[in-house]
C-alpha cells in the first residue's frame, strides 16, 4: 500500500477501485481518463522501478470485496464501497483491496519476510474504503500493525456472517476508550486499542488506571479503589467495542458503591457485554508476615484470580503453541509434602521450580504463558481481553519482541493490553504502542 503506485485494473500496491466506473459492456466512461477498461483490455500507469511488486490479481481483489460485502472493514466505518454509477448500466466502486504486509520492499509494515507470491494471496489483503486505506498506511503503518489489520478483517467478516444469518456473532473487539473526566489524565483523551497494545510510561503515569477502567466496564470492583483519588471529581469514560456490531458503554463513578452504566445512551444497571477480562496481576510470591506460606498453586490462583481447580486444568496445555518459550509445567509434591510447580523453560535446565529455580524474567514468562492459555481457551467461546499489569517490566527489548510475536499469533483470538515502564518513547512492530507523557497529573499521549 504505497504512495507512488496507485494502479488501475486491479494492479498496483493496493488494488485501487477508487472512482472506478464499470459498464456492463465494458464501455469507457467518457469522463474517465485514461480508460480503465477498453474491450476488456487493461491499461495502467507506469510505476517507478523499485523492484518487483506483489500486486493482487483481479480475482483476489474481487474475492476480498465480496467477502466484505463491498463494505469497508475498518471497525468504525459503515461506508458501502459500491453503488450506482452515472448511468443506469454502470456501477461505481470506491473500495480498495489493500495490502496488510506491503506490496513493495519498503512499504508500510514491511514484507514480514514473505515471498512475493505469499504477499499476493488473499490472506494478505483487507477491503477498505479509500479514506481508511490511506489512514492505515500513515506513519509507515505503525499505528495499524499487521495483527490489528488481520483482526479488523476477521471481525468485519464475522459481522457480515451475522447479518446474513440474522444472528448475533461470537466475536468482539475493544476499539477505543475516551476519558472525559478523571484524575491523572489531561482530558478529554482517547486511546485506541490493537490486537496487542503496549502502554508505555513512567511510574504513576496511569498505566494501571487504564487497565482498571477498561476492566471496569464489566467488573465495578476495579473502579472502587479510585473513589478516594477522585475526591470531588467524577470518573467518566466511554468504551467502544464491537460484538461484532458497534456498542458504546459509558461509565460514571464518584464513590465506592456508586457506578452508573449507559449502553448506547440508555441507562442500564450493568453492562451486559460479552467480553471477559483475564488479568495477570502482581502478587508477592513469599509472604512478608509470619502467616503460612502460599503454595505455588495458591500463588497462581491469586495471580490470575482463577480457582485452583481451573489452574490445574490449564497447566497441561502450557507449551503446546509453536511460539511458546516454555516447554511445559507440572505440579509435583516434594518430600516435605509441599506442592511445587516444576517448569521446562527454554534456555534453562529442565525441571526447575517456579519459586526458587527461576530468575524473575523466567518466572514472568511462565506466568504469561499460563495466562495466555486461559485467554486462548476462553476466546473460543467468549470474547476475551488479556490484561498484563506487571510481567513486562522484567523483559528486555529482545524478550519483549518475542512476547509480542507470541501474543500476536493468529491462533490467539484474544486482545492483549500490556503495561510497560519506559522512560522514553517506544515503538513495537507487532503491537499498537501508546506512550504516556507525564506522571501523577495532566498525563497525555504521544
């Protein structure tokens, strides 16, 4: 999807059907210059020589358009991209079969190591209106990474299936959160989410607040801790999500036990949204008081707020994904009758226990993979968002990239929001990055 080669006749960096007029007998539209079709022969602009380009075939472009029902796949866009032309026997089309990985070597989002033939396949395309085809390519495509565009297409096609079958879909997508009144942030402020979103900022910059408030659309308990910080102010924000149809949930609170919900402008006692939030939160492994020490199973249960029975069910599933960095985990009883979690973490000795055998980074990798198992199986039936509060603090840039690649896999049908302490601006190829500027008050984004 490059700027220098918009092409005609379904050839080019994006297959551009913008302002295309097709008559049933392929006559040239008298107002169009040069002709798009003339006796079924295609003409196109001469493009600069910058290497071979992975242009879509006409067949691929038409399939993308039809799978999208000729509607833009951008979540908040309802624009139809086809309709009547100037004459009764003509059709006007303004949609574009856009590339996810770039058609050229130096285009937005790069090539991802794919061959030319792979970048010409239908799974590398998304149908967009002209406006959003341009939008997703701005800033080299960094605001709309590959996993996000793939999810846009999946959610849109799920919406089309639901419309045709006259049933509600099983997919959902958290698109944005607009903060209207709140401590910490300079308001109003809008945050857009991708398939994987990394929230970067210094301590006290509002990273945890955003996760609390996002989870608060379905769990008001996460909002109660903010009542004291509000003082005389009101916390007010709105989350837009798709299930797969657009829904807007507005939340207002100014006291521990007072939370108001409004769904699409109408008051509701709670938000009946279908989204489940799985949260990996910080829990001290060894208690500092003189009480009984937690078992590893209790620690995992508290870290994920999941019953020990479900933890036991999930452990055998850790390590089955191709991109996993943990080979497996298992609970074993030691000679002192203590229940310990033994791990096979790639790059370390097999069988090291979670509590004493692993470094903090290795322990975080295990916790993240257990959380991902829970989110992955939850997402098979219920739309799911994985919130990671603290584990990313232990990852250097190399491991952070591997973690983001793992979470961005197509097999992971859940969204992820990760907090990361950063003292400067960051950008990650596989994730949408939100950089928070400032701390404690008047925080904004860049």
